[in-house]
C-alpha cells in the first residue's frame, strides 16, 4: 500500500471519514457499477507522477551467451522474431521494459530472414554487433552495421535478415507495443507474399536524405515519420564530436543531440524519439527528472548513472532504463575516453499531449545522495 501523503489532509483533497452509513451507500453504488469519487480521488489524482516501472539494468555480459543460445533453440520462421525481451520487474503484466515502452534483443544468423509484417506499433533498432544485416521497410532496403540506428514506423511493412556472407548479428529492438495495446489500437498483419521485394535502389533512404542540411529538390515525401530511416554511427558520432566544439553541453545530459526528421526538424516518429549523447572524459552531470520514460543503451565507453539514488555502473552494450519522474544523472568513469549513450523515449507522446515537464535537482550542488549500488 502507498503511504499516505500528509498533503492529502487538507480541504481540496478527499478527506471524508467513512462510517456505517457511507459503507452501506458504497455497497449500494457498487451494485450499479458506480462508485463515490472521493474514495479513489487521491489515488487517481496524485500530486505528481508516480512511475509504475523500476529503474533496471540489463548487462550485456549476463545476456549475450543466453541470447545466442536462442539461435540453436528457435528458428525465426517459428518465432516470427527471435527476440529475448527486457522485462521490467514492475511491468510484467504488459511485457514492458519501462513505462509503456517495449524493448528486446534480436539475434539472427547469416542467411536467415524474418517474414514481412506490419503493426500499429512503431519500432526502432540499434545494432549491437555483426556485419551483413539489413532491413526492408515498405520496399526500401537498408544495410545495417554496428551502432546504426534504424526506424520501422507504424503501419509499414518490414522484415530483417543477414546476408549469407555476413556474421551473426544482434540488435536492440524498441517498440511502443504496451502503449498501443493500452490504447486498444494495435493491429498486426503478415505480408501476403511472406517476404517483400525491394522497390527502390539499395539504401535509397540514407542516400537521399542523409546529407546534412540537404533535401532532394524533387522530394515528394508525405508521411508523418522521417524519410531518413537509417542514422549511421559514423556521421552521428562525428556530429556529436563537432557539436562538442561549439557547446558546453547540457548540465544534465552532457553533449546531447536528437535524431530528427529532416523534413520537419521534429522527432523521427510520432510516438517515440531518440537521442545520442556524449559524456566527455571525467564528466559527471547534475541530476534532473522529467515526465516520459527513457531506455538507454551504452553505445561507447563506460560510466555510471545514479537513478533514484541508486548507482548503476554500465559498460558498452549494457541497457538500462529511467522511469518517468525519477531523478537521474550520468558520469563517465574514464579520464581519457568519451562515453556515448543512445536512448529512446516516449517524449513525442508527452509533448503532443501537453504532459512534458522537467525539473532540476536543487540540493547538494545538483547531485543525489547515493543510497545503494545495483
């Protein structure tokens, strides 16, 4: 049971003291599928967000061997997608990683290919290792390499595979499946031909829209999501390094940049956004909190994050989450090398609904007291 908040003991909140007559009244209302608001008002209208997820870390050293074991146990045509999903201990009922976001790790062998499908949920991938991987999104075939970020927006036909001459490849999936299901809006279809035939030149999306500050003159893109579907690691990292020459960075996130739709300057998809941030050698940020959930992937280097007062040490390919309205700060443990964090979030939803809010941690020069280690 949630401890009673002393702020609830005031006029303006529900302060009714129950008695026998009220108990009988509640029972009568219950028989008509109704209830008295004041019996639940303080619970359903909290003073501030109350996250339903727990800060959690999934360490690559613990998972890699176990994920690779799935290659021997399940074929992709049996599983649909051979994914080991990341389950938040407090969100098991909806198979969520954090808040209303899903995440998992998918692995494929050379020559394997998933069947093409589409769904109402939006999806993204961040490649962890391997060569020769590719995806086909609505007929656009895109090659993938380590640390590349690719989107598969809602309603698009998509499938993935690894070339015969490639290597075992693994990537992190991110989807808004829990949100889509909570809104009772999910659909799923299997492609009538089982696999797509690419309709465009190989890598036409990054080749057409991937140059900084340039758009095709004859552009006719009409979709709400980004026409640039692959954000390669090398230009992303170069962009962050260049930005670091022009800024002191955010006191809460270091040098941080948002993956963006080149047509609009907005988020890459309607329900999920993504960032790449760099912590310079020895950098430690101050703490803040915000509405919206974030799932982080250590793309480069090592460091630690203090989330809700607990320290989580991370190294490359580890994944951790920061639930909504939870204090968090990050630090790079190296004095000579930078560290980079890829992250995805539900900020587009928060912003469109007018729910986004953030605030800094004001005590202790902006740093949380560390009460434990994960």
